[in-house]
C-alpha cells in the first residue's frame, strides 16, 4: 500500500523529455507560440515547471525540440527510402505518400505550420527553426534525388530545386487549407489523394 499522496507510479527521468515534447506539440498547435504557456506544457506532461526548465531553457528551445521530434523522424524515413535501390518515381511516390499520410494529416503538426506562418513576423526565430529543421533538409534531399535521376536520364533537364518545390507545393497548400478553411466549414481535403493525383501529373511532365 502506497503512503497517502504518493503517486501510483514513478516516471523514469528518461521518459520525461518525450512526455514534455508530446505535451508541448499539443499546446503549441492549440494556442500558438505567443499564447503557449510553459506552465500548461508542464501540467499536461505531469512535471513541474522547474523540471521542464531542466531540459529546455527557453520556449524557443522547446519549440525547436518539438519540431525536431515531430517531423525529423519522418524526414529520416524518407532519407532511408531515398538511399535504397529503387527507381526515382517509386521512391518519390512512397516518400511523398508517407508524408501525406503521417505529417500533413496530423492536426498537431499542421497547427504548428499555421503557428509558423502566423507568428514568424514577430518571432522570426520560429521561421528559422522550421527552415533549418524541416524545409531546407527536405528540399535538399529531394533536389539531390532529382539531380541523380537526371544524371541517369530518368528526368528531363531543369533546375532540381525548382522541381522539388513543384513536387511539394500542394502539401504546403493542403496544410494551409486544413488549418484555415476547414475550421470555417470548407470541404475537407483528402491529402493522400491529392498527393497521388499531383504526382501522377507532375512526374509525367518530368520524364524525358
């Protein structure tokens, strides 16, 4: 029998950062960056505010860790796929399809994207974090795949970076749509279907 007031379980210290990041992702998505309070993050994570500061000194540090934890693993999965010996079109379909299912349809992540767009003018560090952690690594990875496919003769000549932006554009638009227009009653967007149809069109145009 545990003494009165004693918790029914003791959280291992190794578990706390993951629980804090999960709680912070929810709070950032719901409240935005400016309105997010570290007290609320700590409460949802089941830790004290002082314990939270043991791991993250500032709210910006916490935001960077949230973005890295929520999105970067998906980019690593795409990178692993890109390094496998599969044709370019197959790799792109699998990679973009995975992002459409796991990232773009996750309301917490699209909420953070909305946060970055809405609050970066007053908090430019948010745009810097998102660009360094998500945008630039993703575009660089896809551009490299395209350049390699061009060298093999699978894709017609053209700027690989611009091709990459063209492939990913609808994914960004779909996040804006879900966060801006669906809440006011606009018809929900089937993001995986959008990704598949867009790739059908664009990949045909990229072939020699």
